C-alpha cells in the first residue's frame, strides 16, 4: 500500500468542500519588481502586532534608538518583541488607531527618524546546524517573527508546539486572495532565501517531508522555486488548483495531504505544520543575517493609484505615506481604503493607520472597480452560502444565532471553525454581511469566556485562601495546645502543679455557679417537662394538636408575677418621691414657725410704762402664744416620718401655708368652729 508521503511525492492532489472563483486581479501588481523601502517622517509602532500578549516596554520618551533595537521584551513564547525599523528618537508613547476591523486605538511607540538608518548590533547564527532546536526557537522569538500570511500567530510558539511531532511541513505560497501578490513577487525574487528558510524550519521540527505549495496561477514563482529546490533532499514543490480559499491553513492541508484537522484542534494534532513563505524568508534573515522583523512586502493596488506594485515597507509606516508614493487620487464619489484583500480585508477609518507585521495589501478601489453594497436584505434561504463554505458549516443558521446573541448555539454549530474567508458573503444574493456577524459573535464569546475564566480563578483563589486560613487556625491551635502541655509539664516538674490545679478548680467552680444562676427554675422545668410529655402522648395517640393547658397556665402565672413586680417597683418609686417632698415641706414650716416666734418675742419686750393695763394683758397673751408656737415648731421638726405622711395624706392640710398645729385654719377644720366663734364664746 502506497503511503501518504509517497502519494504526495507522486503529485497526488485532493480537494476541499465549497470554495469560489472570484476575479483574481493580480496582474495589475505582479508584473513589476518589489520597490525598496522609504523612511517616513514619523513611525508609529503598535506594541501588539500579533495574536498573543504584549511585551514590556524597554524605552521611554526621549530615548535614542538604533535600527533593529528591541523596544519591548517578554519571556513568553506567545509574545513577539517589537524592534525599531530605523534609527531615531522616541517622541511619544500614546494611544493611536491601529490596523484592526474595530478601528480602536492601542498603545503605540512613536519614533521620529534621523534618516541615518544606523543599525544596532546584529545577532546572527550562521552555523545553525550546530544549534539545538530550542536555541533556534528562542532566537526566532527574540527576533519578533510572527506569521506573515495574515493571522499573525507567533512563529516561535507554533514551532515549539510542532517540535518532534511534525511529519509533514507545508510552506504556504498559495496566496488565494484576489489583488494580493506580495508572496508571489517574494517567491519570484527571493526563492533561494525562502528555500534556505525552509531548511532552517526543517532542521527545527525534523519532518519527514517538506512541501512548498502554491497555486497554478503563479507560473514564474513555480519555476523559481523548482530551480531553488534542486538538489535539496526532502523538499518538493507542489502545485494546487486555483480556488478560493485554497490558501487557508486547513484547506491547504486538505489539498496537499487529504487530511482534515478536527474541530477545535490544531494541525499539530495530525502531525502537520503550516508556515507562510514570508515567515520562512523572515526566519532566514533572523538567523543568517541577524535582522529582526522590521519590514515586509506590501501590495499597493487599486485603480485610484497611478502605479500598482509591491513595496518593501518599514513596520509603523503610515498608509498615507505609501499611497502618496504611488500617486493616490481618492475617488470623489466613494473614498475607500481597504487593508487586506476584497474578501477578508476591512475598511480603514483613515489613512494614518500604520503598517504592521500582518499587513500584506492596501487596496484603494474606485466605485466602478468594486461596487459598494446596496444594503442587507432578507435571507431567501437559497443555501448558496452552505454550498460555498470551505469549512462545511451552515452560515445561515450561524447568522441567525449570532444575530439573536445565542452564543451557545453558535458554538454548537462550530462557529470557531469559520476562517472568515468571506465566500458565503460573496455568493449571498441578499448581500448579508455574514462575516461581520461571525466576527462580532466570536468577540463576544471570547469576552464571555475570559470573564468566566477570571471568575473561576477568583473562586479558586478564595477557596485556597479559605483553606489556608483554616490550616493556619489548626496549626495555631496545635501550637497553643502544645505550649500549654509544655507549661503543665514544666510546672509539674517545678512543683507548681498544685497551684495550677487549684486555679483551674476555682475557675470551674465559678463557671458552675454562673451556670447554676442562669439555670431554669424547678417549677418552670417541671411544667416544660409535663408539656413535652403531653405532646409526646398526643403524638403517639395521633392527635394533631396536643393539650397545652399546662403551658398556658405557666405563661399566665409568669405574666401575673411580672405585673406584681412592676406594681411593687412603681410603689417604691412613688414612696421615695413623696418622702423627699415631705421633708422639704417640713423644713419650710419649721423655718416659718421660728420666724413668727422671734417676732412675738420682740413684741413682748415693750416697756410697761408705755402701755396701759389692757395692753399688758395682750402682750402676755401674745408671748404665751408665741412660746406655744415655738414649742409646736420644735415638735414638728422632731416629728416622726409617719406623722408627716399622715398629715400630708390630708389634701386640705397640704394647702395650709404653715402646716403646723398652731395654724388657726387647721384648728377650725378639726373642731368645726372658726376662730371668730371661739373668741365670742
């Protein structure tokens, strides 16, 4: 039985499902040689130009940089460093619009070139065969090489994933997108260097076969590559039919090997690795020449340009600078700048967007060249999209679920198998922008998954913290217990054990007294016990409602005792208040009596010669009354509190001003006769 590798060597070609044949429009730009790069007045370098993480800044505003100097660094394989495309000065590190379908901004390093183009130290590895694959992969990572075919996946990460598990290495030169000819011209002019890069990749991953695959619409490139691989063992050129999107990774694998990459898997899972021919060329320059990835070939095409061709462009060059170099005259009716091809590209918001590692084409068509969309119409369910889909998906259902934001269904229908080739939108008679729906749904799903992963990590951290605190608590308790045991043993040895035992006994006795004080009263405990017994009897007899009369009586008794305690407390409060008021009134009455007695004594001292006999009798009577009042006042001061309470209890006596026994109004009330009547008698 012929093996797969033998079939490939014999020129066996397979086919993939779907695909379309749009107008190629390649001859406008592939007839001229690649033009050299030019240095713009300003270079804008986004910190992230690939799929992966952003590196750490190594420069600051005002720093002088040299050509090829690293501007960022990272130890992760998922990050590609950024290097200075030319020498100059860092004038800003700020947010600028980047080449992305969203049109959003990102942090960028802005360099003002000095036009001297002074190189930094080059780090080359000429004798790469003597180096280990790990060292070569790390060198490729430090040189900032990402996939040059448009996806931008870090080359070092892909090489590390396929190391020691790759049987077939495919270099992708299909370049199926209309208008784009960057790889075509590169293969025509630098075929030897591409093959040299293929040999380096072959040394790293050690495959059984290396295939340079390209479409049959590139005869010059095919001839150049076949010439370059002559005498190279294990490397062959394979020509595939021209059909869009044959340049897709999974589609090219199907064409060359007949194998299909499983859903949610990578080519390394089936022993295959795919690298772009531009990536192979960049690998050669990184190892042999010691030059990092600081420039790439860009196709400038469209009828609004006076000259359509390919040009070497420094990374970070504004698109407007390149368009001016090629005589750009915007269409007055519809000005459009498309980054990428007409199938997978996106419209840029303005021309100040910089060139990045994945910018392979700048298309500026006129209105007649590419007619604009007339607007989305209702789906007529013609199934043309399903027939054209190269990934054998159901674009119609995916669009419905994406529009309804039913992302679980999108994943169920394998949304992430979509390569966003645009074949479905190309054949849609209703002009539905299907790819835009898919891109938005993918972004939402990635955001949702990232939030879920963050929440999961937070939960794991919380549980780890909780376990750590519990572990610390147990360890602390164990230490305290051990310390107490050590102290007890030390006290027993030193003879202080009896004192410790006595102290412990006192503490226990105190705790028992406190618990006894708060214990339930016997009567209450007995009543509760009776109630529980009756409840148990009722439950055993099947009665739903047991007899709670005992508990009711107990509650009534507690309420009665509480009322009595409250009444007793209120009476005690009133008695203390009345005693204090009585003491104050008695003091006032005694003071008044003393004043009256003093006044009477003064009146009794008048000389007898100054009054007649009647006056003498009146004076004697007044003196006797005064003495009697004084005695009464003294008795009132020394009277018992009970007498004060009894006198205060009479409301009529309480209204008397003197409150004494000599008060005439009081005497009249007790005898029923007024003082006037007594004098008459």
